[in-house]
C-alpha cells in the first residue's frame, strides 16, 4: 500500500489530527531536503514547511484523496518559497530606493 492512501487523506480532510500528524511525519524529511536545496538555510526551510502544513491544515476540506498528496505538498512548498523570493526582492528594491533618496 502506498502512503498516503485515500483513506488517510479522507480522514485528514475530515479534520483527523492523528492522520495529519502521520502525513507531516512521513513527508517531513523529503520536504526538508527540497526546501533546503532551494533556500540554502535550515531554519528558513523549517519555517516554510511549518507554514505550508499550517496552510494545508487550514484548507484541509479542499484535499482531494484521489489526487497525489505529494505533488500537492511540493507544489505548495515551491510556491511558498517563490513568494518569499519575490518578497525579498521587493524589499531589497524598496531599501535601495529609500537609500537613494536619503543619500
């Protein structure tokens, strides 16, 4: 049997915290490796994983048990990281614009 199976995903979508904990435990290591590769920072990788799993829990009723949870998770991780990159880039531009006005 592949993990996670549809039954576990259905339980998560119904609010089963124990099933959700199983998902987090199962996917933590590959998610951490993926995030560390993109971010090059252990703590930031941990923060992204925490944020994404919180978002998934908040939107658990939208989980489709017949769809690959792994794909769903990694797309969410990637999008969250890219959003952080965009925010960082925007912050850098704003700082530079501010410094240009001050100087």
